[in-house]
């Protein structure tokens, strides 16, 4: 996908890093594998994911998946 304007999810601006984290979380990999793939320590990844979920108002992975599908980011 080509993003021509700053991406927003639920009215909140999101960076490319945050979109990448969300896209990875929506897959089948464990948090540990995603953290390794993205080059984060597991604790750092967990904090980033938790902060991102709070920022966007997500409480479950399924909510993130549906939102990314709806926004055309998945």
C-alpha cells in the first residue's frame, strides 16, 4: 500500500513503525518471535504493543485485526 497522507487509526496518527508492529501482531507469530524479527528485546516490544493498544483503544488482537482490515492496512 502507498500512503499519501499521514496514517490515522481511530483518529490517532500512527507511524510506519506502529503500523508494522500492528501488522505483525495480527499474524500467527508469538510476541517473542515478533520482537526478534523487529529487533526489539521482548520487554521493549511488549511495552510498545501495550502503549499502542492503549493509544488506539484496542483491547484484543481481534479488534486490531478488524480495524487494520477495515483501514486497508492488512
